[in-house]
C-alpha cells in the first residue's frame, strides 16, 4: 500500500485537505496510508527536542538525537523510501518527480519548523531538499500535504475520470488549455467556435495551440524546454 510517512511536531495539522474529496475517501478505505510521526514523542532530555545552533544565531534546531530515535521507529521499507525535507534552498519539484514517487511504495517527509534541522540529519539519512517555490512558509506541513496530494491523485482509481489526468498541465511539457462550459455566452464573452464545431481533430488542434501559446506567454522557461524536446524528436 502506498504510504506517506510524515515527521512533524504538529500531527494535528493532518489530514487537512488530505481528508476530503476522493483522496480523503481513499484514505478512509485504506487505499493509501498516512503515517504521522510526532517528533515531540522523542525528547532528548527535559522534554526538549531542539537546541541552539553552534556559532550563534536566532531560532532553534531539531536535535539529530531526537530525529534518530524517531527515524528508527519506522519500518525498514519506510526508511528506504524516497526521503524529502522541505527547504527554500532545495530544488523545485516537477510533475515528473511526483509521478515517479506515486509509482513507488511511498515517501518519507520531514517537516521543519522554526530555524530548521541539524544538517547532519539530512546528510546521515540521505534526505533530498526540495522546494515548492521561491517563498517561505512557517513549516513544512502545508508543503507535505501538497506533495502527498499530488502523488495520491495519480494512484489507480483515485480520480474518477482517469483520462483527465492526461490533459493536466505539465503532462506533455505544456500548460493546460482554457476550459469552457454552459452558457455559450456569458456577459458578452463567447465560447470559442472551434469547441462548438463537433470536429474532434479541430478541437484537439485548437487546444494544443492554446496550450502552446499559454505556455510561451506565462512560462517561457517551460516553453524553451518544450521546444528543445520537440526538436530532439526530429533529429
């Protein structure tokens, strides 16, 4: 069973958004598992799990001794799973990373708080530092929920219309095209004629061209990658 192991000092933050909709129903049916490890249950002494950083500085750091005790409480499979620590200095995750993790047996996530964690935790346990974007949060719990949701929605049977995943942004290197529904006219704005044509090839071509234009305009970095990929196919 696909399992998300989460180290946190705020287990009460979960399941949060993971407990609603199809993902929440799948969690209740044991289609996937959420294993929360409360770091506060592994104090070093005097009920402390953190300490001041060597060299000075503001904030407190999670003790490597606390984390080692918590880590050893995991199964061998969980210890061997992909391990992620959320940090603004980490590389930004891509959809392909999420897809790869969803095809594994699960992931192990470390949610930092305050000033962060002792670097030796990351080095010794082989955590990869990753980021959701160029901004800073109070802790890693929200980021953990986002990554877990991204993985779980790709598991078989989670999404009602499985084919809809194929048209997600990033699936083919492009952002998703615009979508429309009834009414046909809204405040003078009309549904594009191509979508009303009933011609599937015309609709497919219209949507592809829209995806290209939206990607080129909104994410030139992705557009460059897409063009490079397409050119390599013709070589």
